[in-house]
C-alpha cells in the first residue's frame, strides 16, 4: 500500500503497509533490536488454502494446519526476521470466537 523511508537511498528503516482480502497491516523496521520478537495473529477464511499458498511460495512453515483444542484451526509461518505469524479460522457455530 505504501512505504516511508527517511533515507530513500536505503531499504531500512522503513514504515510500510500491506493489504489483502480487506485486511491491512502496518509494519516498521525502525527498532531493529525487536526483530524476531513479535507474534502476529490474524483471522482468515481458509487456513488450508493459505497453507498451500505458503508452500508454493517457499515460506518457512512453523505450524502446519492444526485443529487446536480451543476450537480454532491454525497455521503458522516464520518470516525472514524470525517473527511468527499465526493465521486462524474461527470455529463454526453461534458461540465462535
């Protein structure tokens, strides 16, 4: 969506936004000491479809599609900085999360 770099001749630090399927996420690399220390949790409509997309793209899968005991179905990947991104589907039913 956008990228802001104080020094346009360098790739970092950067504040940027990405979007997909109506969800936008803002990320930044201004605090390099925090790299690899972040977990993100995102709701998606189809974990298995996303998992297959991750496999094709060569993503590092941390957690293959898993039915959790708390009712969600989740998949997790690790980004190049070591951050973990968990994508989950809400359980079916009237009392879903």
